[in-house]
C-alpha cells in the first residue's frame, strides 16, 4: 500500500513538473504561438557536413605493336653469248641483284588513366536547401515570442509540443576527374642487302686444226683462260631511330604548389604565389597561408594553373646574374619597357619534384628565394648553377639544398 501511494505521488509530481514546463513564462508563449511547432522543428536541427575525401583509381594500359614491311626487288638472270669468230667465244653472265628493305616499326603506347573521385561537403549552389531557408547552414534564431527562453527552456517547451531535437547529415557532392597520359615510341629501321656477286669468267680459245702438209702431221692447240672474281658486298643502313622523350610530371589534384621550408629562416616558410605590384609588375613571393596553383606544359615547364599560356616567365636584363623572376601578362596588361629575356623553370619527377631552370642563354640555372631588404618579402630568384657565390650579400634559401620543392595538392 505504501509503495502504491509513493508511485502515485511520483506520477503527480512528474505531471506537475511537465505542466509547469509547458505553462511557465517560456513554455506558454511557445505553446500558444501559431507556428510554434514548425519553428521548433526548424531550430532543433543539427546539420553534419560530410568530410572531404578523395579516392584515386589508376588504370595503366601498355600496348605494343610491331609491323614489318619487306620489299624485295629482283632482276632476271640474263646470259649473253657472243661468237666473234669460229675460234673465239665470249660468255657474259648478268647476275641477279636482290635489294631487300625491311622497314620495322615498333609502336609502344603507354596509357595511364587516373580516375579521381572527390567527395566534397554539401554546397547550397548544387542542391537547393530545404524550406527555401537562406541560412541553411546556420541554426535559425529563436522567434520573438520565445525571448523569455534560454536554449534549455526552449527545448523543454518544444518537447511539450512533441518536437525533439534531431540531427541531419547533409549529402555530399561527388566529382569525378579523369586524366589520360599517353607515350608513343616509334623505331624505324631500314636494312638494304645486295646478293653476292658471282664469278664472271671470260674464256678466249684459239684452236689450230690439223693440217696435213707433204705427208707430215702438225697439230697445234692453244687455250687461254682469263678469270675475274668480284667479292660480295653487303650494305646495312639504319635510316632513322626515334624515341619518345620523357613525360612531364603529372598531378591529379588541383595543381603543383611551390613550398619552402627553412630552419634557418622561419619567415621564409610557406607557399609561393603570384602578386601584382602596381607600378612594378607580377612576381612570386612567399605566403604563409597559401600559394598559387601551378601546372606543367608538355615540355615540363612550370606555368600558371589558371592561365597556362598568358603568364610568361622572364627576367629584366640589367646586368649579370642572379636575376629576380618577373612575369608578363596580356590579360592583366602587365609588360615591361626595359630589356627583358624569357626564361623557364621545370619540375623533375615524383616524389620530390625538384626545381631547375634555364636562363636567358639556355644554360642551367638554380632556383632560390631571397629576402627583399626594403619590404622584407621573400621573392623568387635564379642564379647560374653551381655559382652560389653570386648570391653573396643576399639572404637566400636555395632549392639545391632541399629548402624548396613542389608538392601536388
């Protein structure tokens, strides 16, 4: 009996507590509001954005084809016999000449296809938000009639209307990028051979027949043989050999980024990016927060990811190296009236992607970052390979010392 009374008292206390939650200064205006239930459903929602992931599938196909074309040219044997007299005979044999040409074409095609599937967070520009709310990612503010509520009280008031907090995981946008790289190698070999020249034999014969004079028999026979032998000759000629050049490095992400890391000069750590300094021009400098994406053309030269044919690398030729790297742009209308010469920088193979450059005369140069003594910025420079002494008086980080490299992101 005592237990039943205790349970009954507990039930009355819970009901009284719920009643007080629904009818207090927070619960009452929420319960009486015209759109109270709808607003509770919109506000008590937590959205979870999926994590960005990247999945790369590689499919490498190598096709090897061999084609042999053989051409044989032959002339018919001709034998000519000429009789000069009854006692002189000449035999001439015109031998066959065989020309055999083998044209062998080896075609090796290496095709590498990289399928990159990128899963990115849900984007409002791709999928329309529910209920046409412009602040879809943000929790809507509590309505004016719930000003007397804090977060906990408002949640209890919505519970009185039967609305519980809920969590929604946003869908992800999947983007697939396919890149194909092919390398072709063709070898053409032509072999010409001549048949061995046979022996040519000329025979001159003179025969004196028997003549009977006064009962005396005189017999005279003279045979003269002249033999000429010519040695066989075989000639082999290689017409052409072509080999496909090395393939430039490939980045399946958004592009290459030039990264610098120096323990001696911490201020030089970061990524390189383009900057257009009004009145000066476009140049590369170090940014601590991020840099400009780059790519490589068919020759392995570093170019801009967004404007691969517009932004051109050059140096202002005002004396001997080292030179600071500058860039011209038709789209940005950036050009230089002083004497300038085009240069280029290249990326090596993975995984380090080392940087090397070619100067105005086409010779080998090295890449460096040097501190501007006026603006205290780290700018890109090149100097003749092996001539680090030319950087004397400058504070620089050198690529050949492992302080600068490219990364694919």
